[in-house]
């Protein structure tokens, strides 16, 4: 099903792209992570302190290596999904800390709520894959919440999952749990969300998580909703 909504003219998109290239080459992006900076240096990028500058040629060369589409393998092969081309895919919300009951009462989200939402995702014909943080449960310690949520996503649904990118540890745990289910990760079995940090930088935790998933051959969404 093609659920694409075209809201910009081609010329407008071209202008956005050109201004983006200008920002990347003239202002750069801050990466406060030495391992990431070393990778950029090894590949010939201009680095000044923690700021990396991206010239147009390097960006276009990198884009040429990106496939037009790829498949995320679900636990149930019949529910594997293709990302790319003209296809749009939908997932549930991400990270809400509160629940509003049918009575109007507002309360903190619990792990039991996450379990219920994952079951709804499993039965919905409108949702293609899971969120790794369908709610932020307040009844489990923050440092272990990703484990409980990943376990629920992997067992209560058989649709593709999202990885947890809240920290390097969470990303590593995601990959290791996925290996229990799928074995050697020879293909994408998840997609994960990497958030930028305003202005024009990335938090160390996001950079660490991005590298864990990239080195494991798992795709990520570079999210432009700055925090």
C-alpha cells in the first residue's frame, strides 16, 4: 500500500537539499565522540576539534552506496517489510511517559501498558512494525527498561522490531537479543531511531548507538526532530 503524501514541489525539495549541503560544508556538525571523529578522519573528512565538515562530493559518494530499498526480516517471515522506493511504513508512537485512560485520568505509563500496546500492534493491519519505546514505563528502573520492552516486542508480536538507541549499552543489548532470535545477523532484522541534538550536533549516546547498529549491519533512522 502506498501511503505517501506529496507536500512539496520538486523545486522546493531541491532548495532544501542545497541549503542542507551548504550547512554541512560551511558550518559542519559537532560529534563529541573520538571514535566517530577518527572514522571521519580516516575517510578524509575535514575535522576541526569536534566539528566535521561534509563536502558535496563526499555526501554524494556516500549516497551512491545506499540501496534504493531493503527488507527488514520479521520473526514471522510473512510480516517482513521492505523500506524504500515509494512505500511508506507505519509504527506506533515513540516514548510517551503518560497514559490517558478512557475516563480522562492521566497517569504514568507502566510496563503492563507496553504489553497491551504490543498486542495491539500485533493485531493491527495498519501498523507495519513495532516501536522500541511504545511507552516509557515508570515501574521498572530506567537502566533496564529497554530489556523489558525489547523482550515484549520480540515475544508479544511477530512483526519487525525497532532497536533501543537510548545508550551504547542498550544498543549492544538489542543486537545480542536479536542474535538469540535470528542467529547471525546477515540481514536487517530491526531499524532504530537516532535523534539529533540542537543546534547541529549529536549526543554522545546517539553516536555510540549509531555505530553499534551500523557495525552490526542494522539500519537506522536519522531523525530530524531535534531535542
